[in-house]
C-alpha cells in the first residue's frame, strides 16, 4: 500500500479533525486569493482609467485626488465648477497652441434603476472621437467603439446620449430607449428632461463602462444647470414657450444656452506632442500663473501616489494577516497529527514489526500533512474564485472594479508549491515522533 493511500486512510479515521484543519487552511488560501487578485485588478483598472490624455483641469478649491476620483473614476462629489470662458482658452485662447483636444465635463447628475446608481457625465462628442481610453500591449491607442446599431451623439442634437456597457447590461437600457437624469448624486433629487440613447459603448474595462454620457448642450438646458443672467444683461432666449414645437425637431424647440451662462466641472486635456514639453508648459501656466481660477493635475501621477500611498500598504497588511491565518492553519495541522501520535503508536509499531522502515513510517506522516495542506489549498483556491464571482456585481456597482470568477494571477501558481513546503515543515515534528517510536514498548501496551 502506497504512502498516499495509508495517509488518506489515516485522515478518514480522523475525519472531523482533518476536515476542520483542512477548512482553516482553505479559508487562509481563499483570503490570499482575494487579496492577490483584487489588488491586481484594482491596480490595472486604476492605471488604465488614467490614460488617453495628459491633464485634468478643474476648480482650484479642492485637492488633486478629489479631482481625479470624480472625473476619472466617477466617485465622490464633484468639485466647484469653473467658467466656460476658461474652457475656451484651450480651444481658441492662450492654451490652444499646446492643446490637441480639450473635452469638457459637467458632473452632478446621476441615474438610478433596480438598486444601481450610475453617474451622468455631460460632455461633447469629442470624448469618443479625439481621445483614446488606453493602449494595447504594443502601445497602440485603444479607441472607443459602439455596439452594433449604435453611434456617437451629435452636437446639434441636444438630448442624445451614450451609455457604458455595464450600465446597459445592469439596467437593460438600449439604443432607442430614454432615461431621465436625477439632479444630484442621491436618488431623491428631481427628475430632469429625458435623453434618448443613440449608442452603447463597447466594453473598455474602464470606469466609463459604468457611466451615462449626455450631450453637454442638452445638459445646460436642464433646470438648475445654467447660471442666472447678469442683472440688466440681455441674453438670447433658450426656448419659446409660445412657439409650436416641430415633432421632428430633435432639440424640442430649444436653442443653445448662451456661453455667459455656462460652466464646466473639469476638462480633459490632450496635449500636442510637437516638442514633448507641452504638458509641462500647460501645467506650469495653470498652476503657477497669475490666474488661479483652476488647477491642472496629471492623472497618472495622482493614481501612482494613490496606489503607492494607500492601496499598496493596505495590501501588505492584508497579506500579512493572510499569511498569519495560513500559519495558524499549519500549526493546527501539526497539533492535530501530533496529538494523534499516541493513539497511533500501536499501529506504527505493527507496521514496523511487519517490515516497514523508520523512513517509511516518517514518510507516511509527512505525506498526511502534505495531503491535508494540498486538499485545503485547492479548496481555498476554488472558494476564493467563487467569492470573487459572487462579490463581482456588488463591487462593480459600488466601486467600478470588474471582477470575474476566472480572474487569475500568476502568483497563485506559487501557492501550491509553497503549501507543500510549508506542510513538510509543520509535519516534520510528528513525523520525527513516528520515526522514534519504540516498537517493543508500543506493542507491550506501554508496560
């Protein structure tokens, strides 16, 4: 009979103790799987979301992390807006010579359905036409695409919108449907005029998958989204209440809001690459210039600081805790097998009397320890990925991080060999006890 069969039989004889020790090992390994995979996916998504442009420009009242979290990841409360005239500096003003594309963002509305909450981002069609959402392994830009039957919204069709792939899958929204943004981040705000969906984005793996993108022109026309006209100033009316509305008019009789009544929350800036210093020039001009209306941040640098300063240390703490759990599980294996040695001393003596060598007896005990660790470890790997799959909808809805059951990290391949080595270590003491068993003493019943 092989070592493995004998070890398996011994484990079956102590089924309860073996199950509990294996379970403790499985829980430790499952937790380690969760820490490793979630950290990798989080880092990848945070890094990929901050690509495609060089700077984010937003209000000066607030920190750079808040600006990045609200603009890039659609999390937290938006900062105070900046004048539309400041945005014009990037399109036709003093900053235009350094700017390849400037994408305005207006934030503050949300969409709620079936317990899910998604941010509504008012922007221009240039977001999906002039910038990328990252790069592939070869360094080629990844451009936005639309699922079959969809398209980008048009500037002159005020109430058109595009939705991310996650929004579409969670809410059932599709091309031709309409939605009403809710004023504010909470679900208790007033409902705005509805927008018509003309496109669903193909999955990008970024936070934009869980956002709705409305035409900026229509956003300005919603209630409480425009600045009040200056007292005594003449402004062009945005809607004639007495005019008959053409049912085929996509703008429902509205006219564009005058620029004097507009604001933007933030601006995505893609810099020209003629000299390679345009981003630094813009950064200095905005942050160090006389006009401190706004601040400019490099999102990639802010994300790197976030990962190194917060997520990295948290991962280290969790890994240490996980290793401690596995060590405790290993000790429980040691104690379980060691405590059973007195009960099995007679069996060991019989095996020795029948010709089994000391080394063979010692090997059986080591194999039992390894088998417990292997079974617990494999159960832990499966449990960890099952938890990933079950937790994915909740994490995706609240943090925007997409996890899958089959998400795999190369570090997982080190777990099983590591467990074998660890099991050999913790099984050495009871194996040594078996090696030193006095055959005559054990067979005589200890007399």
